[in-house]
């Protein structure tokens, strides 16, 4: 077993065996899919944004997922309080900056959340560029108009400023840490035709950072697992509808042999 297979499989088993509790404040377009993805990898999701229970929920969970896809004032207050509480308790949390750069309001919300220094930031290239203020006009709604490799320097800036591991999604997923950059070349273009799969990938990373001490390994393992599962599902799917079901199945029942056959990871030292 080579090093990537070993790292990924070890961490998949860790999540299955420990079933960490993951507190999600996510967008209501994808809430069901997100919860099912977290369950499929072996973790336990709770979907809660009620103000009176935010502090208690963050207290009992092992990680927090914040996804700004469908904003309103009530949910924003929930997100900010959850991020603040996670920071106070030193709990890992992940930010999905959906649609960063699309509107001034969205950018203002993200500035509030970034103040609490997310453990991980995961977004497409346009979102990462906008978040780092490298090119805030490249977001097309929630879709990216840039390739992931165009956002590496922006991701490095975010890493330096906030200490966050940054995962840039795309045809190649790129994970930027302080020391290394990982390129994960798994997945399928069909996955871009299903709403919310990126949000589900973020939630799966949230599950892995909940149960794994080495956060860079956690992000790498979760990203590779999701990409490989999507790749296998796309080969079997008749279309985007069956892709969703098959992807959940594969997140649940993926084997070491499938990982060995398909994993494509490259690591380079960060400049």
C-alpha cells in the first residue's frame, strides 16, 4: 500500500469507527443531501440554526460546517455565533463561501466569518479569488468562471492570513497548506450538473476534520474519497439523477481496492 492509499484508508476507517457529531448551518437547497453524505461516510450530522441552541450545539459537536449558500439575516446571525463559539472552544470548523464576490452583502458576511479563522476554507476558484480579493468580479452566481489552478496564489494568501487549509474545488481539487500543495485528480464532470454536490463535499470534509487530528490529512482524505466515489458513480449512472444515489452508495461502501485503483494525488512543496 503506498502512502496516499494508507493515509486515505486509515482516515476513512477512523471516521467510520468514531462517528463524530457534525453541526451544519448550511443552505436549505441541499440540506437533505448534505446530511445523507455525512451519514454515508459514517459521521453524524445535526442541522441546526436556531439562535437559542447555537452555543449548546457547538459545545457538544466535534466540528462545525458553515455554508452561506442561502443567506438571510437570521441565518447569518446563527453562522457568526457558531463560528465565534467554535473559535472560543477551539473546535475545527469549515467555511464554504458560496457565491463569494457576487454581492456586497455576501462579501460583508464573509468578512465577519473570516474574523474567526476557519480551520478549512473550501470553494471554487472564483470564490477563493474573490475571498482573497485577487479578482472579486469573477463569480457567476455560485458557479466558477476560473480554473482551480488559477486560484493557488489566492489560496496561499488566505492560508497565510487566516491559517486556514484552503481547498480549491475544480476539475483538479487543490489543497493548500502552509507547507505543501496537494493536487487531487479524481471526480467526474457529471458532478458539476448536480446541485449541491460541492456543498456535500464540504460537509464530508467537516466530518473528517471532526474525527482526525491531522487536519491536512483529513482534508486530503475527504477530498479524495468524494472524488473517487463520484468517479465510480458517474461510470455507473444513467444520468444526473442516478448519480446522486450512486454517489451516496459509494461514499458508504467504498473499498480499499477501489481507492488503490483510482487514487491520483500529487504533493509539491509550497513556495
